[in-house]
C-alpha cells in the first residue's frame, strides 16, 4: 500500500492509523501546490481531487477521504483496537465523531490556510474554531480520549488538527482538557513515529 501525504496536513491522520494498526505501507510525498509526487508524477492521475490523503491499495484501487481511509485501515487489523467493531453502536459513535471532525472542525480550521482569505473574515472563522474547541474540550472532560479510555482513529484525526494551532497562535492551554489530551496523544510511540517520518519532530 502507498499513502500519499503532505507533511503535517490531514494525511497525518491515516498515517497515524497505519502505524497504530501495524500495517506495512510506503509513504509518497506530494507537493500540493505543484500537484506532483516526489518522483515527478502528476498527482491528479492518482487522485483527481488533487488533495491528500489518498491510499493506493495493493490491487491498484485508490481510496480517498480521511474518515473513509482510517476506518478501512482499522478494519484491516481489528486486533489493534483503533475502531470499534463494525455494526456496533460504538462504531456508529465513532462515525459520529469522524463526521463532526471532518464537517465542523476540519472544514472550518482548514479554510484558515487559504492565502486569499481577507483578514476580517479570518477573525470570524477563528471565532468559529474557538466555539468548536469549547465543545470538544467539554466533551473530553474526565476522559482519556474521544471514545473513552481507548485511542481510536478519531483521536488521530483530532490530534492532527490540533497540531495546526501553532500556525495561528491559538494557545491550547485556554482549554486545559484539550491541552492534556493533545499531550497524551503526542506521547503515543506510533504518533511520534508518524510525526518524525513527516519531518515534524515531536
């Protein structure tokens, strides 16, 4: 399998999932501005959407969209326990989290990276990000991870987005439960491995 990624982008989430699940894979770096892979291929021929992540399977199929990829990866090795069993209420709770993270947090946060966004609008968007942080921090109170004591693919996704706060001077210490949660995620060996492999340090 090949994971097409850009350092520190949302592709870090399936990268973490692959390492947590112990699945062998190859990392292929993508220049998102040029839409080229590190070996010079036109990235649009791999993922016509032009975004990361994309997971190329051994049979040549390509799976896109982070929440779909991480569930696929989790199901490849159920013993890793990074997603509840398919068909259970807990699995639907995981999907609930993944949907919230992708539609409300990722979509809102990700728009701040747009170079053409007016400064005034950035303030409005940042206010919306802060509201999402308020909700997430409250949801994490008294819990180790989003689903309870067990780290899941939803945590890899949220942790990835929390790593973006440094670009916008957003201090996680404003949300003590969130800051403690980010620290727990960051201490996981496989999370550190993924960050190091992407040149993010740790």
